[in-house]
């Protein structure tokens, strides 16, 4: 509860008592007379109750909240992004500045086209749906956030924006694995549940970006473990069980060496380093966001996070098997069915 003067002059004093608590109030006015002659001027006081000062000056919404005790309610103005003050009468962003901020926040989501196009070209349709949906939902959310147009309620758009953004980051890491589709679907289901919980509970906290990268790295690690364990099992069973300890050590060492070489050949490591650099820049942008520079750093977040996804996708080496050069394991040729009937001569 505090006082604030409003449109006060030498003859008239207006003031607001904000966040008033219920109870008995007593007002006392004192007129300072510096002359000896008594003054016959009358002092008039009028008291009125307003839900929100000046109805938030048409630049905000009047909302009601409960105090810490939960017994008393009070009203306050929730101003739009371009105005501030207790009655939303202070312009903090000009109309032209608001236009540029809207263009930056909405237009920067066009960076989602880069990984979406790559995924579509390589027939990674699940990733294409996620990147496309993430870019569209983020653009709609920021269009509503800046007051341009709200396709759905603000809460729904905010949830979709954060959830699909988290899914886009994690799905990029899962795509780098070469496990079977059944295992990928299982990991995607778990990731969808975890990221949805993160998006619905304190989605804007800065620690979320660390959690998202940790979940993505964990999904990639699990995919590699599933793949490598399957390869090790197949190699072990194909060679049989050997009781000779030195021979077993040599076999395991050779298998691990083969797996390391396979891992090194599987990625274009220049793209991997560039992807991590872009991802680090996205994390820095997220951390540096403030009320004054939000539109700058968050627009940069859009560009860097989608660019990092593109770089990670490009880092994966496609393994192409040329079927024309393949032969059967025993070196024999396969039989080909031919037409044994005689052909009539023309």
C-alpha cells in the first residue's frame, strides 16, 4: 500500500492510494497559511473507489489478485509491452519501435525453414513435422505476445511454443542415432512427456535450456548404447564363447576399436563443432534476456537454435550400400528365373 500523486496543482491535489486494505480509514487535511490574516477558503475533499486507475489508460488489462494472506483482494493494471506505470500511461516503446520488435520476434522464426527443408529432403518426416510445427507455433505465440493477433489463447500458444521448441532440440540429438524405429519411438515418447512437463511448469526459467540439452544428450547416449550393445552381442555370439582370457581380451579390444572407428566415420566433426558453437550461442542469448533487450536476444535465440539443429543434422553421414557390388557370402551367384518356353519366330 502506498500513495502516489496525480495531476496535482497549487489549488488541487489528486492522489491515489494503491493496494488499499480493508478497515476504518481517517483522513486529515492541513492547510499551511503563512500569513497572519485568517483564511476563509474552504477545503473540499472527495473520495472515490476505482477498480484500476484510469481503467489502465486503455493500454492494459485490469486484473484482481489475492494478498499473501489470501483473505483480501486488490486490483492492478497489467500493461501491454509498450506501456508501463501503475496506470499504463507511460509509453516505454514507441510505435515504430514496437513494429521493429514485432518483425524481429515473429520473422526470426523463419530460421526453422532450414532444418525443416533438410529433414524433408532426406525423408525424415517426423523431424520435418516437429521443425515446421515449432516455427509456426513460435511465430503465432510471439504475434499474440506483442499484441498483433492471437490465433488461440495466450496460455495455449505459450505452451505450444516452448514444448515444440524443446522437442525440436531433443529430436535433433535422437536423429543422430541409427537405432531401429521401435527404439526411436520409445525414446521420442519419453522425451515428449518430459518436455511437456517442462513446458507446462515454469517454461521461462533459464535452467530449462540446460535440462533440454541434457535430455537430448541422454537420448543420444541411450541410442548409441542400444546400437553398440546389439553389435557387440552379434559379434560375441557369432564368434562363440571362448574360455581363453587373453583371447577374449583381444577380441573385446578389437570390437571396441572397431566401434570407435565407426563412430569417428559416422559424423562430419566440423559440423558437430559448429553445431555446439551455435547451441552455446543460443544458451547465452537465453541467459542474457531482460525486459529491455528481450526482443533482441530472443530473436537471436530463434536463429541460433534452428541453425544448430541444421548443423547437427548435416553432421550425420548417410551410409549408402551399393547393392550392385554385393555378392553372396559364399561367393556363389544366385539363380535367376527365366522364361523356358520357346518364343515363336515372327
